[in-house]
C-alpha cells in the first residue's frame, strides 16, 4: 500500500492548520461586520448544474457516476452553486441577499505547475441589486479584509463595457497583459487573427480610455467609504478571464507578489440562467492559499498561534484539579497523559508543540516560562500570566 | 436543467449555517482547551488507503477514477486518514499526538432512511500512548463539549475485552441491544447460528460481568477529573460495530433522543496497518447533525445568533461614516445598498434578516429597537447598546 496523500492534494498538519484557521476567523469576522451571512452548499452537485458554465476550463471538473447512477461533479467554484441556490430558494432570502461562503473547490489542474487540486475559496456576493453602491461595498470589503490581515493591497478596476466590442479571444489575450507584457500580448492578438497594426491600435485605444460613468460613480462611493483612491487604480486594459462579467471587474495585488490575491466583478446575467428571473449580482472570490502565502512571506502570523498555553507535567489529583481550574478560566491546558516519567521527555514535548509554559511541582505548583526559565509560585500571578 | 441540490446532500441557508458555525466554534474551543491541535486531510485519498478498512460498509464509499487515471475515494471517516497521516509523517509529531479534525465525510447511504450522504464529523484522538489516563481524558473531553453546548449526557462504557471470545457476527447482534431490545437480539443471535439456550446464557453472562481492571482505573481517573460517576455507566453488553477497537469503547446518549450522539474507543492496532510500528490510540467521533438536532429540540441556540446588529437605512456620506465607525468598534453593521427608497421595504429586509436595530435619520441619527420601537439619539448610549 502506498501510504501517501493523493497527488495535488494536501495534508495540513497542526502548524499549518492553525495558520489557516487564524486567517479564516479574520475573514469571517470582516464578512460578518458588513452583514454578510454564511451559506454552505454540498460538495457534489448534479453534473449538469456545472456543465456549460466554465468555458474551456470545464475539462478540469471532477465528475463521475455514482453507484446509484447519478451523474455528479465536485464543486468547481462557489458562484455556480450560489446561482443554483438563489434560483432554488428565491423567495426565502432577504433582497439584497448578502452571503459569504468559505468552502473547498476541486479542479483537475496540472500539478507540474505547482497548482493544487483541492483548495479553499472565500467568496462574498451581493445578489439582487444593480446599485453601484453594492459594487463599492465589495471593494471596501476587500480592503477591510486585507487591512485586518495586515497586507497592503492595491485594487485594479475596470468596466467590462470598455471591452464589449472586442472578440472573446482577443479579450483573453489582453487579460494576460499584467503577466506576459505588451509585446507578448500583441503577438497573441495577431496569432488570434488580428492584423498587427490593428492590434497595436486596439491596445493603445483601450489603454487611453477614460473612466466610464459607472467607474466614476464607484470612485465617488468608495471615497465616501473612507478608501484612499490611490489604493484603487483604474486600469482600462484589465480584462478578467471569465465570460460572465457584465460591469465592473477587479483584481487585488500586493507588492512583491505576482498575480491576483482576490478578484471578481459584476455578473448580472449568470443567475438568470438558473432562475426564471434576472438577479443582478456582484462579488468576489479570495484566493486563500495566495493570501496565506503572502502573510507567511510578510511574517504576519502572530508568534503565539499555539493552541496549548501550559503543560501540567504530572497527572495526579492535584494536577487534574489545577488543569480543570485553568480550563474553566479559559486557559488552554494539557496534563501529561503518558506513563513516561522522565521530565526531559515532557519538556521536549512542550518544545515540539510550542507550549510556552509548564507547571511543575517543586513541590508546590510552579509556573515555568519555557523561554526565559522564569519561575512563579504565586497562584494569582500564574493566572494573570496564563490568561494574558 | 434540474435546478436542485443532489439527493441526500444539503444546502445550509444562513439561518442553519449560523447554528452550525456556533456549534463548531464551541467544539473547537473545548478541543483546544484540552490541548488538541487541528489537522486537515484531503477530501480525496488513493482508494487503496480506504479499501479493506470498513468491513461490510465498504460498499458505501464514493470511489471513482479521475481523468488522470488515479483510483480515488472520498473521505469516509476521519480515523483512516489520521492513521495514514501518522504513518506518513511519524517523526514530525510530538508524542502523544493529540489532534482534532472537523471535516465532511461522504457515504452512499440509503436516503430513504433519512440518512445524509455528506455530513460533518468532529473527531479528537490521542495517538502514541496506551496510558488509560488518555482514555479518561477523552471521556472528560466529551463531557466538557456537551457541557459547553448545554446538553446533559450520559456515557455508557465497556471494555472490548469482555467480548473477545465471541464471534464477530454475535457481537454485531449484541451491539443492537439498545436499539432493538433483548428478545430481538436473542433471535438475531440464533439466526446467526447460536443455539437459543446458549444465546440466552451468553447474554446473561455478559450482562453480569463485573468491571474489568481497566474500567475500574478509568472510573478512578475520571473521578479525579471531577466527573460525577453516575454520568458514566458501565454497560458490559455495549459492543460497538467497528472491528478495530481493542480496549475501552463508549457511546454518548441524551434523554429523549435515541441513538448515540458521539462514540469511540481505543484502537491500538489500526495505525500499525499503515505505519511500520504500532501506535496505540484512543478517540471519538462526534455526530454533528445529531448534536445540532438535539440542541434545536432543547432550544439551546441563543436567540441572538444574528450576524448583523444594525442596519443604517440610508447610504449618504454621513451613513457611511457611521457604518465605518460602528464596524471599527466591532459592531456588525449594514448600510442600505439598494436604490429602493421605501422605508417599509428596508424594515421588511431588517425583519427578514432578524436585524435587531436600525439607524434612521430624523434628521439626527436615531437608533430604533426593532422589537420595542424604543428610540435613542444619544451617540454614547447607541454605542453602548450596540456593543452589548
């Protein structure tokens, strides 16, 4: 038996899992501070719900037939399931419906490119209003999230209407401008059938386009929301890959990290594919892995992400009593469970688990700081230190 | 297109999703208060990892072949992935390794019996020690969880050694004693080839078995941990279905709800099937749905599980400023985003979302309690009410 995790899939051991939980809690807190409510959808959907929604990428969907004969597919993003949910329960929601969703998605990506096949997405969307105030709130929400995490970001925005007379293929070439640069984009445009001079003209004309009326309004709204406008950059060549956008589109970048941390836009027609009426919508998906990587790189995780605060090194009645008292006061406490009595082993355990304090009996209970080796026997002092 | 969730799978709309999040947060808090650390494993494993581990139930595994040709299977429980992880990274963990895991599992259950095919499990296990102190801590942990949730529980415990001379089929019949009663168990025992008199004798002998030495010790330890022993009931006929248990086994029940909320035991040989050395282990899995159902039935969810605390009914500069200030003070705040100006619609929205307060401009900002219609214009008072 090959005792390995599946290729392209990851185990998150405690150290990593704690970081992830930290980021999830922060993001959830900001979502809720703006009145977004949680939604969970199943990991599996009827395959037909997903098919025909993702263009070329459809081949990356994990689909299969169950023993019961159902054609099913693993969640590929959180937007299509949202559209299905809005259509299915359309009279049960308050409108506008502001929902967030933090679940895994699965894509059969090429692992040689360092891509994962299962990854977490954090989405927030506002469904049921075409007010540009909603678009502005989405932008404000993204800034609030990255502020809470400590990452400086810039949001590039554009209006899909700037691109509406261009062929899809040409748009997908232009979309690569930030990644591959102007000359490579120009040659891709010509490969896709456009005359070289024409390509140059199109790109230059696009680059010079002034802000649309909608973009002007959004800038006005986010200013009112207290966002520095230099942090939001109008970029008329920003294109975004997905077909379904109809209005504002945006990407979030941070210094020293290529690619987008988080992106989205307005998509007023997608939900109508599922429901019998139109539901204008705007929202974004946050790339969780990229965000965690950026935080790691910038050293933004608190040093004390430890779960256990103190290890009581014995397990007699007195130790158990102390552990109970500490836990009841909100201190994450371990007692030594193993039959092993060697203190060195216990200390190694505490070190490996990054437990910052131990309580030893000398013979009265003594708190020892694992780093400074400072000792305390005053119980009130011990409580004060551990509850910090 | 059939715009429906897949049969046997569930959408959790905000009201339900908030309850679930409330329970998860509580459980996570208790796990961490005992020093258990989070682990995440992939949803998909190589199918061979799962095969041959679940006996008859193996046919319920969701397995399929990916386009890349891998034979894969969706997580069926969290114990086998734990065993795989311990084997794969065995030198990276502190020992004992105390991990918790809160993830979905998938089983192709018969939906006509009201069973779900995707459901959340909350597991905690202690790996790497055969100390009975670990078994006792697992029992104490379960009590601490249900205490935090407000559910009164009784834990029935037994020692698998009481059953070790009995045939597997007979054990699985005896396992149903709590569900189907003595006479039905006796007839199942005879169906499985045991003489009727012999069956009676076996059952009566088992019922009268005194506590084993290990059970005695566990009772002694949990008493030291501050647990009332009437809450833990020795039940020599308790059997548990799974083959892999080797020592203590237990189930958690609550008044007025049939079946077990949470169950587990000691399994000293399972991880050895993956690793080259033996890892004794003890742990449990908590049935999340049953726990949420029990809480619903007992009315244990706080009335104010609302996400949004206040809706600011306008979206002009002053409103946005107020919303920013409230959010910065930790108050979950919405502003009215839609172009709709009818106040009645805004109030309906607040009602539908169970938002307890609104701020209206009359013309100065006025907090209105949605239930009592009490009004406040004093800003300090407003902050005090909203931050409660």
